């Protein structure tokens, strides 16, 4: 992808503007309307290449279980241990009802609910069993960084947890892909 970006810079004769350390007014040149159009085109091409590069990753995530009859995202944002156990029970019951190949489940933890995914949690062995049935766990990096500020260190996540930039954003992404949101 960087090769293509470099090619377009040369093709549009923008070498002088994209050398690091050289300002846009190098050699006392001012940007012309044509230069601005070229810059907009270059930025658009780069954004398109970047989005196309991440497309296979998004497709792989959404096709983890292509034959799933149900796609469920479970939200846990409550510090209550009973609610955390409940969300695991719901996931387990869904797998029992549909079968591991017929249901696609992701548990998204954010806010105080992130405690479910911290290493040393009493439910860690259950999470291991659930992950072996294909259930995924997403941990909010925003919450994790807030924990790190309060504690002075970044707490370790359970091995089954996958960090995501923001828990709520992950839920929105999954619901846009047809997942049903359940908040036990």
C-alpha cells in the first residue's frame, strides 16, 4: 500500500511537499488551486486504499461462523458479580440451545463491567470453556486506560479477551452487522 501511495505522489509531482521536514511553502511556492485539488485527490486515494486494506479483516470477523442462525452481542457494563455471572450464563444457555456452530456470540465489556475480563477473575475457567465454543470477548481499551490511570499500572486481561478501541463502538459495529444486542 505504501508503494502505491509513493507512486501517486510521484505521478502527481508532489515529491517536494511530502518530504518530511519541508513545509508546504517550500522554495517560496504558494499552493495553487490545482495543487489543492491534487492534494484532495491524494488524500482520497490514500483513504480508499486504507479502507480496502482493512476490508479482509472486517470480513474475517463477521464470517467467524458463517452458518450461525443467531448473532448476539452481550453487553456487560455493570460491576455487580451477579450480573457478570448472568451474562456468562446467558451465553452458555444460547450455546446449549442453538449449538456452538449455530450461534455467534460476542461479549463486550466496558466501564465497570470490564472487571469480568481482568486476569484473576473468579469466572476465568468458565470464560475459557465458553471461548472453546467460539464465544468471543471484547475489552474496551478506553476503560482499560482509565483503570491504568487510577491504578498506576495497566491491569492484565484474561487471555480470551481481545482489546477494542471502545466498547460502545464495538457494539454499534456488531449491531450494524445484524447482531442482536442483549443486556442481561
